[in-house]
C-alpha cells in the first residue's frame, strides 16, 4: 500500500527553508590568494634586479724581483747646518741677508759695532811706532859708544887712558846693546798687539762659514749679540741659520725588532708627504751603531740618489726599504684602483664580481701610491672589482656594470 501523499510532502525539504550562504568568505579568500601571488612575483622579479656598479680589472703588478721589506717614517735633514754667531760680544749695526738668500763661503752676513776696537787698534799702532823710535835712538847711542870704546882701547894700549876709562866704555856698550835688544822685543810685542786688535776688528765682521741657504734670520740691527748665552737677558746668540742644501739626506728611526731587515747600500724608495706621487730612489748610507733605550729604535741614514729643489729640511716622508722577492710572492702581487678597497670590521676588503654576483674578499694592502694600491694577496689578475657603487652592497647581490 502506497504512503500517503500528504505524508511524503511533509518530508520534502524546501529550498526556501535553507540558510543563506554568505559570499563574503569566498571574496576574502580570493583577495588573499591574489596578494600572495603578487608578493611572490615582487620577490622574484624585484630580488633579481641588478644593481649598477662600476668595475675595474685587477692588474698584475710589474715587479722586478724586489719587494718592500719594511716601511718607516722620518724627516729630511742636513748634514751641514749652522747657526752663525759672533766671536765677540757687541751691538749689531748691519745685517746683510734675508731668509732664502743663497750665500757663498766667506760672504759677509752682518757687522758689529767696531768703534772701540778701532780706537784700540790705533793706540796699538802708535805704541809700535813709539817702540821703533826708541829702538832707533838706542841704536844711535850704541854706535857712538862703540866708537868711544875703540878710541879708549887704542889710548889704553899706549898707556894714555886708564883701565877705569876702558872698563866704563865697555860697560856703556854692553848696556846699550842690552837696551837695544829689549826695545826690539818691545817692538815685537807692540806689533803683536796690533795684530790682536786687527783680529778683533775682523771678528766684528760675520761671514758665512760655508756655502748654503739662509733659513732663518735671528738678529736685527741694534740688538746685542754674544757667543755665550746670558740667561734672562735679551742678548742674541746667533745672526742667522745656514743650511748646505747639497748635504740633504734622510734620518729615520727603525724599530729594534726590524733592524735586521736593513743593511748599508740597500735600495730605498722615499716618498715625501708633500709629493705623494713622487717616488725618490735612494739607498741606505749607514746604520748608527747605537740604540735609543727610550724608544727602542735604531737610527738609519738614507741618502738620495739625486737631489732636487723640492727637497727641504725637516720635511716629513715615508721610507720603503726594498729587498729581493721570491717568484711566488711576486706572482701574488696585483694592482687595483684605490677606490676598490673598503674597510670592513677593521680589515681591508674588496667586492669581486663573480658570474654577475658580488663576493666579498679580504685583501692585504702592501703599498699605496697615489690613486693605485698594491696588494700582496686576496685577488688574482684578471678578476673584476667594484670601484663605484652604493653603500648597501651585500654578498650575493646581482650586479650589472655601469657604462
């Protein structure tokens, strides 16, 4: 028997009775998926965007089997330099030089007041003239006494003159001879006095002891000058300072720990702080055979192969002591632009481009000359290094070379 239709109709589910499904969750899901896809695409395409940099090729250093064994600093010094003073104390009346004046040996530099010396010289010359006149008077008297002695001797032989008269005549001759000898000695003394005052007069003229250049002028006309320093007074002890520019050399202090790397005759490259691109060939002259106990250093003298007007006393400089380098070490030495070297965590580094990506390398800087740096290790010839680029470079960054 079939179920009642009314009963079956009651079991049907009416669509109008179902709860309404919200469309908002589906919409938010679509938005999230789109955002994830956009972020992935941005990461993929933005992360691979190449950073523009400028690069340079690492060059092999052109070496001749030499290397820098030791670096030091020092100064240009002159072996012949003097503060010219006076041998006598006096007032300066004339100064004939200025700073930078070139003077030959013996040139007059200054004069001191010589009024008193000239007066004493004239007095000494008068004393010489007086002594010579007295000598002439005594010589005339001696000649007369000798003639008298000859006559009395003849008379005494004929028993006309007494022995007493003969003795008196002989005594007069002897006395006058002695007086003449004393007066001749007085003439010599007076002449030496003249020579002394002439020397003092010459000492009032100050001359250059050697050829050189005046580097400082220490006195002016009207000032007192003395060969000895008088504490607490205004007396000068020098007229000027002269330096012999042909005697310029280098003095450098080398640590005791590295003095074994230095030898007489060793080639040296000197670089003046004022001219960093000028490399001056030089060599070791001598190693001073004593050490400074306070600084634990040994002084080394270095001579220039050729002098130049640009070299001036007391200029600061850098010294590179050269030595023979092994073939293996020479093969590792390369040259790169100075801009390729960067400091990172207290070390020298360089960015190397390897298959269009960056790689950080630690390098060993051996020397810096102008805009070029010599490296003893870390890079190989032919590699490319970054010379210009943003500060935000990182390991593995994709790069492209800037035109």
